[in-house]
C-alpha cells in the first residue's frame, strides 16, 4: 500500500471515471488501473464496479472510502506540520486576533510579553473568527484569539478573559443602574453583524441556551460601531461586549433568566504542535492574566 494508490482511489471515487482520474493524477489509465487493482488485492475486496456509463463504489468501497480519505488527509497534515516546524522562527509568534478582543487586553498582553521575553517578536493580525481556524491549520498563525464557542477537536484552547455583554438601545440608560433581563429580547429586533466575526454566533448560542426566541433584524451591520449607531437610531437593539460600546450612558447591564450577569468569554486556540516551540510557555503566560 502506498499514498499514490490512495490518491488514485480518491480521484476515481470523485470523478466516477478511470480516464478522468488518470488525467487529474497525470498518469496513464493502465498505470492507474493497475495500481488500484494491486490495492484492491491487498485489501481483499473490490472498491469499484464499472457500468456502461460510469464507475461506482461497491458496498465494500463505500465503507472504505472515508478511511482512505482520512489517511490521505493525515499525510497532507503531516507534511504541513513538518514544513511549519522546519520553517518557523522561534523568536517570532504570529497571533490572529478577532476584532472583538478588547484593546485593554491586547495592551496588557503585549506589556507582559516584554517582561517575560524582550527578544520575542509578536506579530498581530486582525482576523474574523471564521478565518482563524483555517489559518491555524495552515500554519499561517501560531495562536488565535476569539470569542467562544470553539468547536474544533483538533485545536486546543484555554479561556483568557470574560467581559460583560451589554444591552444597547435608544431607550437604554446606563446611569439608571438597573440591569435588563434576557427575557426582554423576546420579540425584539436584534441587530447583528455578519456570522464570520463570531459575535452573532455567540449571541445566538446565548439565547438558545436560555430558550429565548430570537428575532434577528434582516439587515447586517459591517462593524460594531454601526451596530451601536443603529441601536441608538431605534432600528433595533444590540448586544455588545462592554469594551466595544462607545457611549456607556446608552447601554444597560444584561442579566440572564436566573439573575446572573451575562458575559462573553474569549479563548486562545492553537494546534498541539505549537506546544513544542520553546517560546510557547512564555506566550501562554503573557496571554493569561495573573
């Protein structure tokens, strides 16, 4: 068994044609057919059945194709990880950061880095949460910072901080000190940004966990500043982390249905291979406040 055979099998399964698969793999059709036949002999069963019009997976082939693809993907990931390890600079750490991350947190993190290792260079890139995971997997960044929830079993994560989630509207008055209950969201137009940044997913997760019906405004804002402006114009209400609200006098604290303050959590995420870096312990110490 070799990886070339796996690649041939996947190509035939996807194109349903030995001829097309041979073209994609840049080999002759006899060479591809022979390699697959040898692979089938080793496995002990036929993977494909030829019909007059196309090639289809046999029942045996359908049961094996998922594992064949997983092995091929594991090989690709191994090559990416090895290239990443060999090319990396131990003194440079690239961090992909959601725009939701608090400026105060970033300032404190960078200050801690200087005291921990003055020779360590941190390169920060602003990224939507939806772009952080692919960048971690591709080795373009070493660590990602963004709002919870994170749902990738291949990544490790740790909470770094939480901050209050505030209710912003044209009628809110933060000076009153009276919090707003999540219950008031029922039936109200809730303003959202696009899904990619992570805030909308966090808000939907929050209201779903508390079984509150959510009425989303059909239009989408492109920034948190626009969300706040629209809320103050009376278009709808906005839920924003406290650090992203510019006029706190027009915001109210938010409590859940049990009376506890609502907050949004932020995590640092990384691939396990990052833990092999000599700088990893220092970076994590800087990411986690005392």
